[in-house]
């Protein structure tokens, strides 16, 4: 059989990515040197990762990427890095009772990390059970995956920059890629520069709260850990109680940075450069900010009126306390709408009105070009305008009513693409919910409908926590291993926005 896709080129460049991924493990390696624990784990993993990379590179010494090879490369890379990322978990837990010693659990945690989902199978997140180095790797994975591993590689590797546009288009979240500079490699560097800059500012602010006495537990390790997991909208925390473990001052600082992480990073570059009003003039940003404001008001009102029970780990209620209700309501909406997954309270114990508000917010997602997951605000804007057009043309058949965005007519192919993606997203979500329910029933695991819905949505949308036992202080540990594998694929599908993965699995992609 003759292949239409040069898979050797894609596999060889996957080896190159693996080789450079090993360099990032210097961070947990240094953490192990400073704090102790798991030093040999990361030495061994780095050696093994470089070896795998060199071996794969030998498959095709001079790889040449076309559009299909670029799609295949992105799809393979995101799965392979998750496999590589799982190695430290397995090695660290070898011969112990650690849940991560099981390869499926380790793969789940790694895929959740790189795709910035934030769902976990760790039964006990503490320094008593896991070294600071291992937890730092868990957090670093999210930072690497946030802006995109391929975006990073295009920024630093000349061989990938040649076909960088196709690579970034396949990886970038959202229906369109905004080219910020004439050269795509420069665009990739700009995106990572903005991302890195926000991370530095955020870590500095968190640690300054500690130095000023407003956050005694926010040490430099904690500040760096949350810097690695907030800007990528990841949500992993070395604290079992997430952001609820820290002071109200920390929680107020986290909120705007979650909102920043869910914003199109290209807008920040435009605002810094030639257009100071880029943010306020952008249609998607206005819709995004409006959604956060409306949902935050609803969630805060729910808490203020006392329709939510005690807030779990906080040991109190917000009924009649406006400041607390506003903080917790706004925090949870910013966290779930942007797919960050942090928590300041156990929203799994909120009343029906509060949980329904959060569930709807989970469907919205962040902006295109952000690190947020979900369907994306821009798609909802285009879909709603397409619906409005249909209503107008149904009443006035002769009317010409194009869909407009940012003052320009949206191409009909783009409109169709948005509608197809939204349908596929809801379809995959529905099928996954059914499969999770059936698999739980197969082994007698009690999983109610709300939990099944939230598990499917939280993994496909790269959100992380769900409801019930899957709440922000719970985990996915009790699911059967078959369900965990399904959710691994859901996280993979969700990060690459479904279509590239489905395309690679279609026969027409491969055959002449």
C-alpha cells in the first residue's frame, strides 16, 4: 500500500520534540537537589527521553513536512509527550502504594497535566506522599502545555518553523490563528514572550503577598507552582484544598489572572503595540467579559441568598455576607468558564441553582488564542449570529444577511466549520457520558447522571473538576481503568479540538 502521508517525517520530528522535552526536566531535577527526593527518577527519565528522541529521529534523517504531515505530527506529539510525562510518576511510585505507580493512572495524570485539564487521580496530594520535585513536574507539565508545546518548538526549532503555520493552526485553540508578525516563528516567540511575562508578574505578586504578611503559606515554591498552573488554565495545585488553602488576598489576585489566561493573548500584544483599544474593541473579548460578569453575578447571588449549603473546606456560609459571596461566586465562575479548575469552596456541595450556573459556564470556554479550554467564546458568537441570520432570512427570504465579526464578513466555510465543531463537541460529549455511565455500571461503581455529565464535560473541555465525588476536593481515582483510558482520549481530543484527531483516524487522510 502507498501512503499519501509521510509518517516517517512526523515520527522523526516527534523524536526531536521528545529530545527537547528532556531539557525542561531540569526544573524538577533542580527542585530535587534543593528539597531532596526523586533525584534519580528525573535523571533516569531525562536519559530515557533523550534516548527515545534520538531513536525516533533515526527513522527519517531529513524530514520534510507537508500539511498532512504537520497535522499528524501535532496529533502524535500530544500523545507521546503524555506518555513520556507519565514515566516519572511510574518510577517514583514503583514498589510503593502510590496510585500513580499504575501506568493507566500515571498516563491519566500526565495527559491531564499537558492538556491543562487539571483532573487528578491522586488520592492524597501532599508532601508526605509525593516529593516536591514530582509535584513540580506535575505543575510544569501544565505550563508547557498551556501556550502549546508545538508553539514552543516552532519558536526555537528552524526545521519546524518552515511549516509553522500549519502546525500552529492544528494546535492553536479556536477557529482561527492570528499571525502577529510576518514570520510564523516570530509569532510563536511573541506568544510565548507574553505568556512568560504574565507568569513572571503573577509569581512576583503572589510571593510579595507572602513577604508582606498577607499570605503566610504562599512560599516561593507555592508561588512558582501556581504560576505554572494558573496562566495555562491548568488548576493543578500542590495543596489538596486548592486555592481554598490560601488567604482571601491570594484568591483576589488569582481571579484577574485566570481571566487574563482565558483572553486571546494576541490582543495583549496588540494593546502593547499599535492599538491601545484592542481589548475593548474586540467582539470576542466583550462577549467573554460579559459572560464572566453575568455568570459571576448569578453565582454570587446564589451564595448571598443562602441557596448553597456550607462551603466544605471553608467551614462557613456566605449567606448575607456580600464580600464573601462575591469572592467565591466570581472565583468559581472565572475558574470554570476559563477551564482553570481551581476552587475556593466545594462547589460540588452547592445547591441546584449554583451548580446549574457553573455547569452552563463550563460549556462557554475561554477565548480563541488563549490557554482556556471549552467550545470557545468566538464560536458561540458566530453560532448565535448564524442562528439570528436564519431567523431573519426565514422571515425575509430575499434578504442578504452575511454573518459579520469585527466589522468583516465571516467566510461561509468558517461559519460551517464552527457549526460542525460545536455539533461534534456536543456529540462526543453525549457519547462519552453514556459510555462512562455504562462502564461504571459494569463494575458496580455508583456514578449518578450529574457526575457522568460533569466527568465527560470536564475532561473533553479540559476543565478538570466536576460535581459530586469529582468535585474540586475529590478525584477520578475510583473510576475503572477503562473509563480512565476513555477520559485520557477525551482530554487529548479536547486539547486538539477534536477534528485533527478524527482526521488522522480517517481513511481518506492516509490513502491516495
